[in-house]
C-alpha cells in the first residue's frame, strides 16, 4: 500500500498537475480570457507537433531535423566545456602555481555572460556551427572549472598525509586521492553546465542559423506563428528534462560504484 502511495506521489501527482495546467490553459484561450492571437491552445500546439514531423514550413525543416541540429550543437559545446574545464579546475585546485597563472584571466572572463561573446565570436570565427559551439562551450566551461576546483580542495588532509607517509608523490596523491574526492563536485559542475548549455542554445542559434530549435522559434516569431514558438519552447524544455534525467541516472550509477 505504501509503495502504491509513493508511486502515485512520484508519478501520479506530476501528471495530474501537468494535465490540469493544460486544461486551464485550453479553457482560458477558448473562452477568450486570453486572446487567441497572443497564445495558441494546447490542442493547436499538439496539432502543430504532429504536422511538424513531416511539414517543413515555415522554417524549412522538420521538427526532428531541428532537434538533431540543436542536440549536436549543445552537446558538442557541453562536452568541450567538460573536457577543458574539469581538468583545468582540478589542476587549479591542487597546484598553487597553476592557480596563480590561470586565475587572473579566469576571474576576468568569469562574470561575462556567454551571449556577450557573440559579437567577438562573429568577428573572430564567423558564423556557423563552430561559432555556436564556442558560445555554448563558454557557458559550460565556467561551472566545470569552479566545481572541480572546489571539489579537489575538499580532499581530506588525513588521506593526503597518510599517502605521503607511504612515499607517494604529489602527482600520485593528486590522481589517486584528490581526483576521486572531487567526483561529487565534478558531477555537480556538469549538472550546472548542462543547464547553462541548454539555456544558451537559443541565443547561440541566432548566429546565422538555418536549422535548430532556436532558429525555429525565431522563424515562428517572424511569421507570427505562436504555435511554432510554443512548440519550440516546449521541445527545448522536454529535451532538457530528458537529458537531465539521463544524466541523473548516470550520476547515481557512478556514485554507487564509487561507494
């Protein structure tokens, strides 16, 4: 009985909440409380969803083509941010020399929003997929550095001293004790980077894009297709939820294996 209640709370209540929200939304628009020209109904958005799997209007691509393009750009920038930011953060957190060398430049670029780099990115790189990847890379890079650095600095001193008594070198202590100790914070950084990368996607796809969910939303605005705009926004939200859920499962498996 308790298991059924838990299952209902975990799955039933969220479903009821979403359905109730959609129902209220549908009624408000149908009854004229919200003008139809400013907000499409959920049924209209659903009809557009079905049609967009085969219809390329008004933006020249199907929904799945937009999704694949956005995933390619977002995940490429995210992976690049993880691969560069995580090792750099670990080195900055462990080696004072590296921290002193990198910190002034890092602290200078850290407060700058990723979208503020768009004009320079266009001048330096031009427009295209690589320019978009660079913008998303910057959004993912910062949290990976910060969390990796903070994580390795939380290494228990007793473990470090114990390793030193057994004659371990500084580098051996770094990769055998420091890095494993930082794993929880590394995952926290990746989770933040994932959110940043996905939320930066729309801005990144303003760089002369011809495909992608951000481009689809932009074209919906130009053609005054509210249903296209909402479909693009909901698709971004749903994909973000799915990716975050998958990452959460991977994180649990990795942390369980660590324990």
